[in-house]
């Protein structure tokens, strides 16, 4: 079961950076919020990626990969909230 959570976590991270990269590419090409025709898709993939990351991360914590009191867990949750 732990491999499932690890794969989910890594796929979520890849999807997150893919969606942020797509948004950055659009802005670098001179686009803005109103001209982005795929804005809804990018925002949905961003939200889905964050959800996958947190669900898989909590699943890994439940399996014993850490505890909710560890400082690195607080740092990861802070990063998740920032993104």
C-alpha cells in the first residue's frame, strides 16, 4: 500500500509542476488572464494535483513515514498551503 501512496504523491507533484509550467509558458508568450482559453483546465489540474499530494501525504503519514508533530511535516503543509 505504501508504494501506491508514493506513486500518487510523485504523480501529484509532476501534475502540479506541469500545470504551473503551462501557466508560466502562457505568461511568457505575452498572454494574460482574459486571453487564456485553457485557464479552467490549468486551474483544475492545479487543484487536483494539490488534492492528490495532500491525500497521498497523509496516507504516508498514517503508514508510519513520520508523525504530524515533525517539523518537516509542518514545512510541507506550509508549502502546500502556499501553492
